[in-house]
C-alpha cells in the first residue's frame, strides 16, 4: 500500500502550487517591465540624439548672429553656388549617354 499524504501535507502542496503560480506570474510581469524599460531607454537615447542635433543647429544659428552683413552675404553666395553645382551634377546624371 502506498503512502497516503496527511491533510497537512496536502495543504502544504496546495500552498506551494499557489505560490509557484504567483512566482511565475511575477516573473512574467518583470519580463514585460524589463522590455518596456529597454524600449523607453532606446527612445530616450534617440531623443537625446535629436536634441543634440538641434542644439548644434541652435549654436550654428547663434554663430550667424555674430556675423556682419558681408559675411552673411558670402555664406548666401556659397550656398547658392553649392546648389547650382548640385543642380548641374543632377543634369549631367540625367543627360543621355549618362556622362556620370
């Protein structure tokens, strides 16, 4: 004849099963929260990068405030020349026979 568990042993087994289920649920909750934390950390890193770019742009714009009119005109002409060069290269790429 096999061993018959006492009422105390049965109660202990029920409690252990209940606690094991609770532990499993808590582990799943921790995993979900870890995933959320990682996603938020990635988003934070991305936002910090964006903020850094914007800060650099702000600093560049503030630098323009220190320029006199002649320097600003030179920058404008330089930007126009770069655009003309880019447009010319684009035209050459589209030219029949494809020079570039």
